[in-house]
C-alpha cells in the first residue's frame, strides 16, 4: 500500500535555484555588498564559515539584502510542474521554510507569482516535529540538520545535493537527488503514481 499523500517541501535551495557555488543570487549579492569578488573558502551552510568573514559583517549583509534576495529568487527547473502535478493528484503540499515569519507575506507573494499550488506555508526552523504533527511521510530538503532529524523520525527525505550537505550519507530514509526530474521519478515510484 502506498503511504498517505502528505509531503513537506523546503523552499530555499529546493524550490529556489541556488545550484552554482560561486554564481548564485546569494553570492552575487554578497559581492555587491562587499564591493569586491570574494571566493568561498569552505563548503559550509553558514556564510561566515563559507567565506571566512566575521559574523557581524554577514549579519549586516543579510539584514540589508535578505528581503530582496527572497523576492528575486529564481525558481528551480521543474519545481512548479512537479508540485502542481502532485497538488492536482490530491497531495497535501506543506511548505516548511526556515525563513523568519516576518517574510511570510513576501514568500506567499513570490509563490503566487511563480504559480505554485500548496496546502500550507509554515515558518519553522526545526522541521521534524512539525512534519510529524502534519503526518508528512516524504520531505524534500537540502539542509543537513533537518534531513537527519526528519530521517530519525522515520520520514523519508529526498535530499537535494548541495556542497553543504555532502557529508550526509544515504540510508533507508535518505535519498540524495540532483534535480526535480529525479525528484518526480522518486515520488512517482514511492506513491505508485
Ligand atoms: Mg533549504
């Protein structure tokens, strides 16, 4: 029997396209903010580590740029088609993002502009407890911490490959994928669509 059609999806790095390490919206904005081309020195999820910059500089950069970055984020290829296909097939689509709640309206507007259909939008950094509460049995995520927490709650994770999550090993609950074409194939297999 297929599991209940309830899935969770992260936004940044999953629905949005951040594919290129030194050529993405965050990197471009940081170079712009600093006024010079900076190179990433470490494959870290955290900007201060990744760029070897003081946290105060990163926090000031984020404070001044994050709303613009969210508002102008690029949609990942195939994301809309797959999400809307699932929505039309009767899936509950719970978007769970670590973005601060103050960005909810901005995020809803962006999703509307992109034509993405969803059941709920949730701003929550620690995703596993909420995912359990909602009965989510499959989660599309790129964050390492949340992936391991979800998997330990027996929720399957399609882990979107990123330089900052390469240390995560696949197991029965964690499947590494590289794009939405692969995500769709896996989802169709899991739910026998
Ligand atoms: Mg993410």
